[in-house]
C-alpha cells in the first residue's frame, strides 16, 4: 500500500460557525449557491459530496434521491447530522474517509461535487482519479478550486507585493496544505483523469472587504451572478467552478456491493455496526450513523 499524501484534518474545528455563520461570508455562500444551481443536474440517484464538512451545501442537492457526505473529520460529519433536519434519515449517508482512498466500488455514483476541498490536496491529481473511478460514465462532477490566476494576485505580482508568479502552471502553497492552482493546470488534470470540461463559472469576484462593506449582499450576489458567465472566456476570480462529464470506460466494481476496503480494495458487505474486510482483516466501525473508513487515523 502506497503512502498517503498529507491530509488537512478539520477534526474538532468550529469552521462552519466561525468562518461561515459568523465570518461575514453570506455573499460568498450565496454566490456559490448560484453557481451550483447553474451547474447541477436537475435530477439524479446518488450524489457523492467530497469534503462535505458540516453540510453547508448539502441542501442544494435536492434533485438527487440520496446524498453521501464524505469528510475526513468525524466531528464535521456530526455537525452535518445536526445541521440537516433529516440527518439520520435514509436520504443521507455519512462517511469518514480519505479522498485519496475512497471506500466505494467503481461506478456507483451518478454525480459528485468537490467544493472548497481541492485546495487542501497536496496531490490533487490522485484525488481526481479517485473521483473518476467511483463515477458512472457520463456522470456529472462539479469541481471548485482556488485560482492563483486571479486579478488580485496578478496586480500584486506586477507591483512586487508577492514573489510567486500567478501565470506559472505549478500550484502555490501559500499556507501549509492550502494551495492555489492555475486554471490550465486543473483542466489538464481533469482531462487526464477522463473528465470532459463542459462549463466554467468564475465566482466570488467581489470577495474584498471593501465591496462587502459598502454594497448590500443581494446586490453583490446579483453582480457576481452576471460576472460568473465570463468563466468560459477567462478565469480571473479567486474561485472557479467547473462542470465536468465523466468520459471513457473504467473497470466496474463488484455487482451488488457498494463499499470496498480502502486499504486493499476488497469488496465489503454493509453492516450497521462494523464492517470487516475478509481479505486484510481491517475493521471499520459504524457509530451513530457514521461509517469510519479512515485507514491512517
């Protein structure tokens, strides 16, 4: 088993409350809601939400019959259970797992999202490969990434306020396990992982505190909704949303099984208490409605 890349773990974090609920992020949240509404399929059977956190975006996937919330942090999933009015119903499934080692059979999902998650990936291409594996052909994958090629970074570079080049293709790690990416690089990763880019939206154009201080939130969201439409022409905002279609054939998983062992790849039979891998004898607990498939915790 290859070594897992480093993981950004939000265990015990109050991120949802401090960053979103009390962090003056109403504009960013609403702007992302507009983008998702434009990009999401109208309906589907099974959605995988990677990096679901406390479930901020989960209610926006109403067209899907079931939603699987996946996050490495168990405490974030517990917050999601509390946040969602039907958190313990059959519509939601809560999975604590590593995005580099997804515990699902190939080709079981017909939709997936990864919002504000890729920027924590030291090996993003590996994560995108994992997403493609678990998607059916022609499924829709909506990816959001932090864009190094944004106007603020470009101006700062020209005026020598930052040393890194926003035009270069390599990611920039500005804080430990926090990366910005160049749009062309992300598109190449997607293409190499058998995703076809269908549409791009630029989001959060007016994230600076100056705009939020003097312009009402509803007006900012309206302005952003118009600016988003430039996304296929250029990507100059701090956040970019990409709608992708899974293309090409992939080896399908074992029929009738949903889970696989993230350590050895063996098919697993579901259980409401504990899942045991008959191949490598690993035990994966199921506690309070959360399946824990973290191999290296």
